[in-house]
C-alpha cells in the first residue's frame, strides 16, 4: 500500500497547480491534476492525506553538510542531524570529509557510508577528501556512488589543505567525478590574521572576521579554481560563494545541464550581513565569512538570475561552549539544516523570489548538477522524497526547539512564515506534525554519470 496526498498545490518544474499524488512503496506512482483527482476504489487501503491549502514540494537536497561523524560526535552525529534535516524538509544530504579521521582513503569513506546505513533518517552521500598526499586514493573514487571530490583551496581542518600546485592540477585534470572546492586564499588570510592579532591581541571582536577572511581572499582562490577548471575542462562546483566580486566567474546564459562550472551559496550568506556581528558575534562566524550588505544583495540577485545554481547550508555544528570562546579561539561554522527550506521561503514572502525558484535551487538543481538518480523532482517513477508545507502555520525558531545535538541556532529568535507539515523519504512518512517517526528507510544516493 502507500499514501494518497490529495488536493495539494504541487510546486514542481516551474509550475504550481492543484494536484494529487499517489505514493506506492518507495516511488511516486501517479500524479493527477485537479481537485479530488484520486477518488475511486483503485486506491482502497491507501492512507489519505488531505493537503488542501498546503504546498507539496520535492524533498530538499543539501549538497554541503558536516554531520561530524566519526570523531566529533560530541558536537553532532548522523542520527541527530538527519532527524533535524527531515524536520526541515531535507530528504538527502552530502557530507564533507573533514571528520576525524579525515576521509582521505576509500576505506574511511566506506566506513561513513556504513554508519549512515544504520543511522540516517534521510538519503546520504559523502565526499571523498583530497590532500597533498592522497592523489591515488582520490582517483579510485567511484563516480556512480560518490557525490564528489572535496578540495580545500584555503585553510581547513586536519591534513586537507591542497596547496601543492602539481597535486591541485592533477586532481583537476584526472578527477573521476565532480570537484567541489572551498575557496579562500591562505596567504591573504594569514597576513590579515597576523595584522589583527597584533592590533587586538586576545580581545578581538567577531566583526573583524570578514576583514581577515576577506573578499579578496575568496576571489583570488575561486578565480584560480575556475582558471584551472577551464584549462582541464573539469566539472567544478564552487561551494559557499560569499562575495559580489565572485559573481563575475559564473554564467547564466546556458542551461545548468551544460555548465561545467557551477556555484552554491549558503542560506546564512543570503540572510546575514556584517552588521549582524554586533548582535550575533561568533554565532555567525563561518568560513567564508558573512560579508557586506552589498555582497548579500549581489548573492541574492545571482540566485534569482541563475549565476548561482544551488542554495545549501554548510551545516557545521559546534558546541555552545566552543562558540562562546573569544573570537580567535572560537571555531567557524553553525547549524542550519532544520531551517533551510522555510528560511529560503521567507524571500518568497518578501516578494523577492518565487516558490518555483526555491524548489529549483533546493531540489531540481542539485539533482541535475550532481546527476542524482530519480530524485529532486516530483515525477512518476521517481523516489517519493516529498515535503508538505503549511503556509498558514508560523514557525518560532529558538534554541529550545531545534533538534541539533549542539542545542543552538544562529536564527534564534526569528519567526518564519511557513512550517514543514510532513516529510517523506523513499515513500515513508518520517516526519509529520512535529513528530519524527523512528523509521530508517534512507538510501545511498546513486549518480547517473
């Protein structure tokens, strides 16, 4: 049996229309336009969900998270953060390799997949990490079963900074799948860091973060990545762009399926600007840094005009104790996977983005960009990764009601206009009306490459 989701406003592939959807087993069996389209004896025994007045969207695919397992599970783990994800309508995630140990061998990569198979509430993939010393392991990566190769072209955790030119070029030349980059120039950052440490000592305010990890540091690194990618025709995905200047590196005059170079922005770079450090401090300390209002506005414009292809989270929890340390000692990163969808929908309520564009950036485009098999769209024969949104139920976000293990959110105190009513993962109703069902029905993402 399965589910019939009736009378929803289905938002999919640039359209919004009244429809009903039949979910049978793991898949979408039928989509019918119009009200009460699924009445009839054929569907006897199916559980009916009347979604009248609500939106039905394809599940969100977050292409950049740090769920901290293995090795850093006092901050977060795959179980806790995937539960938060489904509560936010995220049905698939791609996790980064800077865990402990760093994911620098195929054996360590497989161990993460094994953990997720036991613990994850939503579908999963894991990046293979690159370093100066593991090129042979990188080249063993299976493009059908792994989302991409992660390259830190700037400071990072552990042994993951790739700063040897010959290694960098070889990765770009020979990578068997998409190369995803963190782009910040280490030389610029170190020089800025030394200058501000001399000026402030240990009493530095968080507001200097975008001055240390500056727009120039981002542009110098991302422009280099694009230059090398163009040289070798690399499939490059530049993660968490944060500056107006970087927008000149990306195109919007060709379809996404034809792009060799793509980009992602994170919700926090669309939401905050450098004035917010005064009230939020280290709780909006990310790498790359939140920058000026001019940068924020340019990023939003680039999402709308398709120079930026994907919106994601870079969900990266740290404990309250860690984030409460003085600026120079507090780690960068923060959690947000529970509020990516409803947070981005606020731009719809402000009249600056359409709901169809939200679905494009959170679901369709990650599926196209990574070549994910049968996900990211509401189509017959596709996996039933679905989200029902209640546009009439406000969501009060605070540190007490988040599901992250770290127990805080940078969006503490805001009110969102919409809330997630239900989330389906592979046809299973894993979240409904504030409750998470104890269902582990997630799958490893497969890529059509």
